């Protein structure tokens, strides 16, 4: 399929989700407000450093069920086109999973483009996410989590990062880290081929994507992982490009690695994330399935 990558207006229509959803600020403000309330009311350990770099902190939300055997861990990565938002906007994800008996970790990362002195690129953020998951593997048992049962979920740019973490070679990243450290992943409205974003005007100044970045950090251009499975979902009311991006990684990796690739009707780029935190909704059920595997 040939894409009109030299058509700025088309790229804007396909990828500018804030323009496509006029009331997007209502969602962002509600997420931030609800998340602040969660942090004030539920047990959590905030702003834990997983490294020494900018943005390298995470929040841990332990299971609220009585202590027993270590529980599966959900690591959540926020979206914002790698250039916006914060973990503090997404604490609202945690309580339904905590109440179901899971530990939740919400991670931060440095935002593109960084500064002239400390530039930030998508490859830089991928390395940060590897560092964050390595921290989880080494430390989560102190919070009741099972380091052998880590599922990563991400929204939008976070969906890209979640998929990328399935391809990481963990023994080369840190001593003692096992192959298949990330057991499963969930990409929600994820971006699996970076090439169109390299040409999208409103993203170019922040992301500074190169051909090399596209080749090394597009999940759909990489070999299928040897371990773990990925679920991919997008909202039925998202753009045609987000639907295409949703299917790309299943086409590249096959149904063995990506057994579920689904478009959920009636949801747009922001409302779909609400359903992750709503028991009874398809997306929440899918996440719990991955955690229980």
C-alpha cells in the first residue's frame, strides 16, 4: 500500500488525534483529576527512581488484596506521541487491577525533543523503558509482585513502547535478566511503523525521526519475538491510519505472536483508554487475560 507521505494535510487528518477529538481536553483533565485522587486515597509508592536520567521515575500500586503469593504485574506506559503527558496523568489505571489482585507500575520517561544539552529521541525512550522494566524485575517482589509474570500495556506512543519491549534481548540489557522477561504486552492504539510520523509536520520538530530510527524502532519492521504474545487494539472511531497501524504488527509477526488484533467499535483515541480501567469492558478483560497467562 502506497501512502501519501508527501501530503501534510492527509498526515494531519490521520495522526493529529487532538484535532480529531474536539473534547480531548475533557479526557486529559479528568484523567489528571482522577489520578490525583487515586494517589491520595490508595496505597502507593511514588516517584521511585529506576535510573538517574531525566524522567526516570515510576509509581508502584500494590495489590489491595490480602498479602499472599506474589501477584502478576502490569506495567503501564503512557502516550502523548513521546513528547507530552506524564505518569501522574494515568494513576487512574491502577485501582481496578489492584482490586482484582494485580500489582501495577506506571512509568515515566523523558520527553522529546529534550534540550540541546540532553536531546531525547524515541530510541532513547526505548532504552529508558528497558531500564524501567529491569528495575521492576529486580525490585517488584518487595511490593508483592511476581517478577516472572510481567505484562506491559501502553497507549498510543506507549503502545509502541510496549510492543518494542517484547523484542528486547534482556540478558544483554542487564546481568541476570532472563529471556522473555516481558511475558505479554498490550498495545492500545499503538504506532507500529514510524515512517509516516517522520513525515508528519506537527511531529517533526519534536521527534527528529531518521531513517535509522524507523528501521530499528518500528515493531512491524522487526522480527517476531521468540517469547511472549502481543494483543493489539484500536478504537473503531479512530482514523484509517490507526486502524492500519493496529494491524501491521500482526501482519509482520504472525498470529502466533499476535493472536488478537481487534478494533473496538464506538471508541476514539481517548475513550478507548477509559475502558482499560473499566471492569466488564472488552479491553479490561483482555488485559486481565494477559496478566493471568
